[in-house]
C-alpha cells in the first residue's frame, strides 16, 4: 500500500518502495531523505537495493498541494449575526 510524504514546501511524494523494482524504467524514481528534505534520482536496481538497505523511502512525484486562500481575502456578508461566504471562494 502506498503512502504519501508531504514536504515542507507542500510537495507530495508517493512511497513506492515495495514495488520500486517493477517501476524502474517506466517512471522516474527518487530516494527521499526526510531529515534533509532532499531527493536523488534512482537509475539502477543497485541504487534501489542500497536505498532499501538504508531504510530510505523510494518515491515518485505526486505534485504540489493546492494553496489555500486565507479567509481574509474572501468576501463576507454579515446578516442577522451570521457570516456568509460563497463556497467557491473557500477553495
């Protein structure tokens, strides 16, 4: 089962360590060091084995998380003590 790794800059990686050898050559694979928030490209089975021996997750890129708009930028309407906003402005 895959798990998501979210970096400090809100980039998502998908952990594919268990199926990395099957994916090699079909998609770009990376070894991800979460302590340093860095990744390096994996190009061979030997690099996969080395990463697995070091318990380093092998990942693929998932993309950036969408940026949430702060509530201060949303137009609000106050009526009878309730605050109304357009749902589409929230996302």
